[in-house]
């Protein structure tokens, strides 16, 4: 179990309130989520600078002290991924803390693969040998990331959504083979800063679309230095609703894409 957050906007946008100050900000979820669980095994915040990920991670709880607040306050970007961890596979370390990154790619995961050691043996056979050397930790999440990257490298003719859909279908099948009575949790976010693909499978996931400038009820300010004459659009995705606005829950077992125009495309995860 973890809690994740992602934001995409067509103009640089501040996310400090969503991460720190809102009624159910990610920092508050780290102390106590909707199920009463604590996510104290690390946090990470990532955005893009000059086309490359800038990732800050720590191994302590987001609700401990000022470091998470300072990291959230500095972010002013078009694409943001953040995560608070409740460890299930792999110990507490920077190598096991989300978001993971490789080149331009960012990845975060909420969920667990049951009996991962057995699934890992199957998955490693399909991870490109060059990428295997880049796996630093021992989480199921990082291995999922590099498995999907391997598919992306070897299937350049397919869209990222189709690659993620196929990859997660295979992981679900492997998981069922080794643990037929346990469900894998596979809520992921994967982005290169231009397109974002994610999924909901076995965990809660919500989204909010903003189609106009708003004044934040928390800080009383706009989170955007708006360009006159341009239509503003932003999408937030989170494990739980963050504000009192009209968040909508994703159906279970879906893969979604947020494209360059900030529009959703949603398809069943198990559709072939």
C-alpha cells in the first residue's frame, strides 16, 4: 500500500497545496489515509526541468518535518509525480523509494504483487539485459518499471498505452500463476513529461479535471501565472480525493492516457 499523486497541465502549475495544505493533501495521507493506514517509509517528488526529471526522495515519513514541505513548495511545472510509501516488498531505502526514473521516464506504483520473488523470476527473463543492470533496489515496483521500459524499447510501433496494457496483463497472469487466491495491486503512473499513462487495478484511484483558472481555497491565490488568451487545462490523479472539489473515481481495471492536449483516453485493462 502506498499513496500516489500526478498532475499534468498545459501551463506550469504549483502543486504545494495539493501536496501539503489541502484538506486531504498527500502529506496528510502519509500520516493517515482513508483506511487509517500510515505511509511512513519514504517519499518522493518529481517534476521536469529542461525536459529531464528532477527527483527528490527521502526515506523518512513525509509528515516528519519541513523537508517534504520545502520540496513541494519549489515545484512549478507542467508535469509532477509524487508518492508516499508504505513498504510491502523491499526495505526502507532510497533505492526503494518512488518515483523511479530512467532517462526521461518517471514511474510510481501503488499496490503489491503477491509472492513477488516467484513473479520476479518470470519477469526478469523479459527485462532487457542492459536495463537489468540499472535496477538498484528490490521492490516489485521498480521491476515493473523496467519491464515496461523493456517492452517500450522492443515495441516502438505500439503506443505507450498498449504497451502498459499488455505488460500489466502479463504481470496479472504471472501473479495468478503463483498466487491464484491473492489479487495483485497495480495502480501505476508512467510518464516522459509529454504523455502520461496510468492504471487502476485493485486499489482506489481518483481524478480531477480543471478547465479554467481558479483561486485556490487553501491559499487564496492562483497556482498559475496565466498566459492571457490561452485556455487553461489541468488534470490531477490521486489515490484519494485531495480537495472538496468534484473528484471522480476511475473504474477498476482500466488503463488511461493523458495526452499533450490534456485529454483522457480510458480503456479496459483486460481488453485484448
